[in-house]
């Protein structure tokens, strides 16, 4: 899925008129001092004093870059809320974002969630004027605005909101305990809580409305062709009487369904988009192609495993066969842990397993070479086995711990496929430490323990 970010910047700037040249001069100095990145110019034509402001090229580039970065962050939050396994969200060019969503079945809902720009604002209801009369005459009182509820009923709202959605830090969908209807439970930040407390404290028994504003792009079929249609929605989803002073936590009711409550909570949690987006290309990769890639990945695991098994058996003989047994057990444990965690096995995850195959036998190579060295120094077979495992342990632990730290860092800061690779690599390191040291030691003790031996097959 390829998403295009539409630039927000105006082209011709903003022009403001003043009555006198002194007012123009004061405004010019104020704008230059407050917004140094703006291009400011003045005009005096026939007694008309104008101030024209425009973004510089440098400011335009910076704002576009910031908007793109915020949209990528917001999209990543929304995709994580959708529960997609190992998504890929990355920038392409200066105004495009590539989004890959493996395993998504409902692509229509995914596109609606990704492209929607939803915000909330809380307004006092203008109870001193008639909303129906304002709708019929088209005359809206000053400092008020006319909006409709979902059933089409007009309501006059105070144009200045009590608080806006930018102060919402968390939202969760659920049910209202009294009416058992869908609801969204909202949590404000400190500034938002202070505004809500101040706005409701002095307006007890008055009405407050929740205004929902949404911009999204829908795909419609017209004359047999699919077209993208942008829609802008402003509707009142709830009007309630303020019975008590509201603060940091409260709930929003009046929603049509649990799906709407869940989507609204998701959009609020994920944040708003800095710039509107349009889906300009969509591709669906079928299961046959994915299966082919997975089959090739599994083939690489099998080929690598067989090659390592043959090498260890030939080069280290009996000890090599014991290491082969531990290696197979290691693969079984990794797959079992992935199943237990319900992790999705993707190509990066398979790459982590392939790397684990090599690292698992690396520990046994260190141990077996140490045992050979002890035998060359004239030690007995039993003493050589003991010294080989004891002296090689610190080296093995250091190498695996440093690799495990790197895998944890990859998981913490990586996204999408990188996390899958980090998971399998981390599990492989942990299981290989167990099988390569404790597992092989137990089998070697079963073969050579508690009896006199004169020669080791190593």
C-alpha cells in the first residue's frame, strides 16, 4: 500500500490590511520578531496599508519534513493498534509513505483507519439562542456555530471550545455502566484536565456537547471505475448536562456501535495526522508468493542444518554427533517457544534461526577444541572433558551475552521485520546456551562417565 501525503502549505501567503502606517509598522516589527522564518513585506498603495507574510523555502521544507515524520509516527501507532504482525512503514521520496501490512484480511477497514484524521472538541451549548431559527434563517449569533447531531437536530455551540482533543493522552472503548451502551473512556493530560475543570466548574447544570471532526478518503465505484472521494464530517456525538465538575477522566457516550467506539478510541490514542493523506496505490500479495518465499527460507534452514551436521560428525566424530543432537534439540526448542509466544514466523525470523544454527555449534566447537588442547597437554580423558567445559564456559558466555544485548536493542528500537529477527535470535541464543553446554555435557557423561577410558573419539 503506497500512501501520498498532501502538502499543507499555502502558495500565495497571507495579506493583512491596516488603517494607518503606524499600525503597519508595529505589525511588521511584531511579526518579524515573533516569526523570524517568515518572509514579510509591506505595501502602501493609495492609502491602503498591507502586510504580506509567506513561508520561506527553508521553512516549507522543514514543515513538510516534520509533517511527514509525524504522519509516519501516527501510522505506526495505528498499525500497532490494529495488531498487525511485523508491519513495514517507511518513507519513500519527499511526500510518500509505504505501508506493508502482512496478514490483514479486512483491507477496507485498515485503509479507513490509516487515512482518517479524527479529532474531538468539547463545547458549551449556546442555550440563549434558538438553533432551529438560526438554521432556517442562516443567521448564526456571534461567537457561536451551528452544528447537527447524528439524528439531524441542529445545535448552537460556543465557538471557543472548553478543551480540544490534543490534550487527550489515552482513550479506551467500553460500555456505560448505567445505559449499557458503547462508550469511550478518555484521559486528559494535566493542562487539559485543568481546562476541563475550569470550564465545567462554572457551568453546572448547563449542556456540553462533544463535537467529532473527521476527514477521510473512501473508495467508491463510479461508472465501473474506482475513485477516491474525500469526505469531511462534523457532527455532535453527545450532548449532556454537566452535573459535576469534570477533571482528568470522563466518558463519551452516544456512539452507534462498539466498532465505532473501538475505532474512535484507536484514532484518539494513535494521535492525529499532521497532513492529509491519499492512497495512490494498493497491491495485494497472494499467499502463493508468500508461501514460495517461506519455502525458500525453510530450505535454507534445512541445507544449513544438514551441512553443519555433516561437518561436525566428520570433524569431531562421537563428540560431533553429540553436538548434532544438541543442535536438532535447539531448533525444536526455538520453534516450540515461538509457538508458545504465538509469534509469526516470517523471512526475517527464519534468518534468525539460520544464524542460530551457526552460533549454536560455535559453542561446541570452542568446548571440543579446548578438550583437544587438554589432551595434547597430556591430561587424562576425564580431566580433559572437565577442563574443556569449565574453561570454555566464560568465553561462550561472553560471546552469547553480547549478542543477546544486541538482539534486545534491535527489538527495542527496531520495527517490523527487525523485531521478528531479534525475537528468533534472542530465543536461539538462550536455547543454544542450554543445549550446547548442559545438553552435550549430559550426553557426554552418559557415554564416557564413571568408567576408565584411554582415548576420546574427538
